[in-house]
C-alpha cells in the first residue's frame, strides 16, 4: 500500500530515474503583474515551505491571489519561452504520496521533463491548505493551461495518485467533467518518466473506482474531440502493466464505455489500438467483441479494417527506419526497432483473434497496398507455424466432411445432364 504524505517527515524519498525535483527547477510567472505576495503563495504551495495553514490564510489576507499561475523551467534550460504546462496554486499544492512524477517542466529546446514535487509533512496539512486556498478564492475547476486542459486540479490529483486531494475536491463540489479531457482518462506524463509502479497503479485504480462511485456516467464520457475513454486508452503510451489495463478497461466498460463505438472519423477503439501498436489493448478487445467487429472497416471504406490499419503503420515505421538508417542515433534506431516489434505483435494478436478474413480486403491496386498485404502474410505465416500438430489435426478433421463432399461432387458432376 502506498505511503502517506507523512513519510515526508522521515526525509524525502529518492527521485525516480529521469525526473527532476523542485530544487532542480525555477517557478516562472508567465503573466505580468503578479504581486510579490502572490508569488510567495505560489512558491510556498509548490515547494512545501508552509508548516501551518495559518501561513496560507495570512498571505491571502495580505492580498495574495490564490488563482496565480506558475510554470516550471529546468534550471539552465535555454530556448524560446513556451509555457505549455502551467499550474495554479491549488494544483501546485497537490503532492504524490507514491512519489511519481505528475508535473511537467520545460527543458532544453522545449522538451518535456517530468517533475516530482516534495510531499507535505502530513495528510492533514495538505487537506487544510487545499481547503484554505479554495476558501480564499482559488478556482477549483480552473487550470493554467486552458487550451490543453491537462491540469485542472481534479486531473492533477488523479495523475498524482492522490486520494486525499481527490476527496477534498469532491467534497468541495469540484466539477468532474471538463471539455478538454475526461477525468477518468489514463494519465500520461511522458518525457523521461519511468514506467508506473505497482503502488502507483493501485492508487490510480482506487481513485478511478472512487470517481465511478461518485458518478458512474463518467465511464461513458467523451473528450471534446469525440474520443471515448477506450479510444484514449488505445492511443496512450503502453507503459502500464497488462493487469492494470485489464482492470481499468473492465471498470469503464462495465459502467457504459462502448467497446465498438466510433470516433468522429469512424475508427473504433480496436482501429486505434492497431494504429498505435497497442497489443495489450487489442488483445483485451478481441476477447470481448465479435468476429464481425474485429473485421469491421471504417465507413465508407470497408477495407480499412483494424488489420489493414496495423499493416499500414508497420509499413510506415519500417520505411522511416530505412530512411533514417544513416546518421541516426542509437536511441532513435532502438525506438524504430521497438515500434516495429510492437506493430508486428499487434498484427499477430489480430490474426489469432479472427482477423484473417480482413486479409482478402486489403487492396492490391498499388505497390504500397501490395506491401501491406505482404507484411500481413509474413506475420500470418508465423501465426500458422505456431499451431501444434494436434490443432492442425483437429482442423483437418473438421474439414474432412467438406473434402469428402467435394470429391463426391467431382465424381457426380460429369454424370449430370448438361443443358
């Protein structure tokens, strides 16, 4: 079970690999005109310099604005200013009891750097400070990145795996629905963040169950772009364990998420899983939807099946690898190799699940189309080679009556009268 924020009193835990702490970043105020007392409130929330809630209330009484916005900049980073990730005092006041990165800083050349803020000395202090900020006028539903919508306080709390903050926000009537991103969407820190730990996954799952308990219709919510939670999960980086993904998908589909719903351009979640090379999600879906759904095309293109989409993406990644073979770094070369493996695995998952009829629907009119079919047939040969002799014997036995019938017809047809 995850440790509470009181663990901070025993000394800060080590930073996960590839992450920065608050001591490694500067807090920048993108908007002009922010007072010194507001900056002090923002810095205090982010750096955990408050030891009692009275320090927060005193700053607000002195005119500090709890709606002040700040951004994180890695010290020494250069490049033009671009503040994609911005946070309010309320968002900065949320910590991660699992010590997992959930904030983003701008690094060199506008790169995304995951940041783990320090923990508060106790859960109660965190509750009190969050409540004081809300009482002082903090926007409980606002965020500093309105165009991206990734840092509403409730989404920050979810991404942090912080049930304490979630409970405070729910108790204060935080809006769990937002036009830019469903609160039940899988969090994505990206950058150099390490894979989620078991503790983080357990904390997330507890929060998702709590949100469903609060409002069961959240599972069927869609983003502003028309994507369901299943569509979003299909395109998310596959850093979560299969056990967690299984639990998450089971939770949302049991509360209304449609496994075969189409997005605004006609793709189902399986189409997007095939496009992203997400074999884990593709396998989960294929175990639960019909063969017709596995082989369903995109209106009005019946040939655009999940298998065809997976083949196209495999061809694209192979082509990129070939084009960048000379002069590419070792890391980029490994990225291409990993992506190729992921797409090949996804194609085999689809074929094992009944997507073979889609092969005949892959066009062959152009050389590129023929390449798609060739790539699929190569993976199909691997799938067939995996079948044991017992399975092949069973298949042959099942086909025996049809073969006998065909032989009988072959003998009788010459005897039939011709007209």
